[in-house]
C-alpha cells in the first residue's frame, strides 16, 4: 500500500466514502476494497447485480487508416476481421511472446476502443507509442470513468434506462449480445457500453465522462437490485471464474499458451503468424509448453496464497499465483502454474 498522500483519487472517490467504503491503495489509486464485506458482496453479485468502479483501468482510443494492421503487429487477435460493434479479448505481447498485458478491444465502426489494466496502462501506452506508425493516433481517455454493472439482474436494470442509439447502424440496446458494444445517449450524455466484464457473470462495462460519473452511479444504485461492490469481491469473483489477473497470473515471462489463453490467438493469426513472439508461441501451441496454468480446489479451510510451492511427492512441480476463499463454493481455491505432465483434471498435488 502506498501512503494516502501518494494515491490518486477516482472520479467517484467522494461517493465511495459517503457509501462507507474501506479505501486502500491499488495501482496507484485510492480504491474501494469493500462496503459491507467481501463475503456479503460476492454472493450479491452472483444473485443480483453489483456496481464496480474500475476507473483506474486505462481507456485508449486508436484511430487512423491501418489501425487494425497496427494492432495486429502488437497482439495476436484478428482485428482486420473484427466486425463493427464487436469486442475481442486479446493480449499485448513482448517481442519474445511474453504477456505485457491483457486487454479488451472494441471495433466502434470508426476506431478501436481498448481497455487495459490500471497498473500497466502507462507502460502499455509507452510500448505502443514506441511502435506507432505515422497516421495512427493513440488517445488516453483520462477524462472518462469506467463502471461495471455485473450480475444476472444487470440486463433488467439497464433495460429501464432511456438509452438513445448514437447511430442507426448499431444494434438496439435490447439486442446487444455478449462481447458487443456501441454508444448511447443517456440524458444527453454519451456512454460507451459493452456487454462484457470480468466476474464470470453477465453484465456491462460503461464508459462515462468524469463529470457525469457520479450521476450515473447514483442512478444505477437507485435500483433495488444494485449494490456497490469493492475490489475484494471483484477478485474472488474472477478467481472463481478462472480469470487471470495481470501481475499475479500473467506477466512478461509467461506466454499465452502457458497461461491457457490460446483462444486469444485468432484462427487466421495461428496460420499466418506476424505477431510478437509468434515463432515461440506457435511452437508451444502445436508441440506443447512445459508448464500450464490450472485451477486448484484446496482441501481444508485454510486458503493457499500466491507464492506457495506446489509438489507431487518429493518433486516441486509448480507455484501458486492466486489464491483465496471462494464464497460460492464455500472452499478455498487457487490458480497455479504446474508442469504440463501434472496438469490433467483431477491430479492430486500438495
């Protein structure tokens, strides 16, 4: 934790404090860790709808002729084939194929909208700018907050809002599919909304100008199905869903194949290559990697934590990268990287 004086504040900082949030430092920001407590907030999100402030994340806008080609030189996704108003999960790769960040990419029809991790956003921007060709612009949307409404009631809540489509060629809000997004006007305010999230639940991520973020958050919280949820439950929710967290389960020493994220390498890119570290990654994809990210169900009640070593008899075969208690399962769970020959489902490890 950084000293409070060194932490940046989110656009909703005052609202979090009015709601009684316990604030701590994360990614350089004072962030709400919980309100009622993770054990209460986690199941509320699974059963109703939770509102998360993820404004620490980086929102980037890429514009210009050749933007899709440029993104394909940085990441293994098929962005030339990404249809307007569709969203794709991808990975920013180092030259050796290691993962610099994971991110979401939306084709807005006119540009590409990227959401990157808060702790890595400035390094991501520097990496991208160093490789940016003439004619491409990269804009950091620091004037926008990002809210995530997650849970089975999210669709019901959002359907009550009067959202006016920005353009005639976008899907109606009621028809917005998972991993799709567009822009709508709400009370004259332009919102960028994608049907996506990082909790394992249905829901939305909403980009809103900082000056209107509190009004939108309060409008969402006015619905009985919605409660504010902190980072503690966001972490336990993503861990239950098997979703990796950058800086814990992903890092520059790890490839997409080792991370069990091969789905993020689009079919055409597997055939053509052309992304950073393609030779190494494709060799692992077709011939196997020495290690693999797996999920662990932990016996007993004591959670295993990051850094714990994993053993098969007298042989160390891996290390934990994330661990905690799973409220939905009422047991501890964890993620680890283990030797591939010990990664099959049902393998007993210590």
